[in-house]
C-alpha cells in the first residue's frame, strides 16, 4: 500500500512539473529570469545540492503564476514566505508554515467570495449570503487544512546571514481545482442549511 502511495505521489509530481515545463519562455522572459537569478545570487541565495537550480525554480514559479486555463482563471493559489533560524531545518519548517498560512488566507477569501456569489444568484438577501458564507467557511476549517497540507513546492532556497543564522525562502502552490471542489461542497451545504432553516421557521 505504501509503495502504491509512493508511486502515485511521484506520478502527480511528474505531471505537475511536466505541465509547467511544457511552456517555452520568450527571449524577454529568459532575460527577466537571468536578471532575477543574478540579483538573488548577489543577495546570497542558493539551493541545496541535488535541488533544481535557482534559474529552474524561478522559471517553474513564474510559469505557475502566469499559467491560465481556457477561462482565464489562475490554476494555482500561491503562497510565499521566508523565515530566519539558527539551523536550516527550523527556518525551512517556519517558512513552509507561513507560506501555507498565506495560501489558507487566500483560499478562505476565495471560497467565501464564491459562496456569497452563488448564494446571491439564488436570490438570498446579500447580508444573508455573506453571513451564511462566513459560517460555512469557518465550519470547513478541517477540509481547508487538509487541502493545503501537501502543497507543491515551486521554490526553496536559502542564504547564510552574517550573524550566523540562515534564511529560507519558500514558494508553495495548490491547484485551484481543490478550491473549486471546496466551493462546490460549501455552496451545497449553505443551500441545504438555508432551506432547512426556512422550513423550520
């Protein structure tokens, strides 16, 4: 069972990387990446041995930010954070947690907004839609936490600071498909609760 999960994870990671690498950079984009790499290297940023190069990570990160679907909607929700620690692992864990937190905030905002919109289309009073949406999103806390528990790592680099500490920078992403699934579930719950309250009152 563990072997199956391991290969499934590898397959998902490969598909994610392949989808990003499928895009070809224009000359202007290549210049922008080289400029950013040069600036980051000047600031002391580097990657762990065996990791993707700084240039490849920047390309992967930018492609995820710019990748659009047929409806011109973002495919990824991205969180960026850095943290300073006495050792690499501690700084990385904190940066990872902060980036996850940024994704969670964006995710909750998106879900609340979309649930409000859907309920508004159902001709619920605007104040009622906002109130119901907030209650539903709050109650979905565990589902939201599970959704962001395994984000994709777009960038992971670090630099040694003059005071002997290390700073880690991380950029994480989750698919908006996951958000849309949560929105659908939330809208269904909100509608059923609204209808139930209406019948009871």
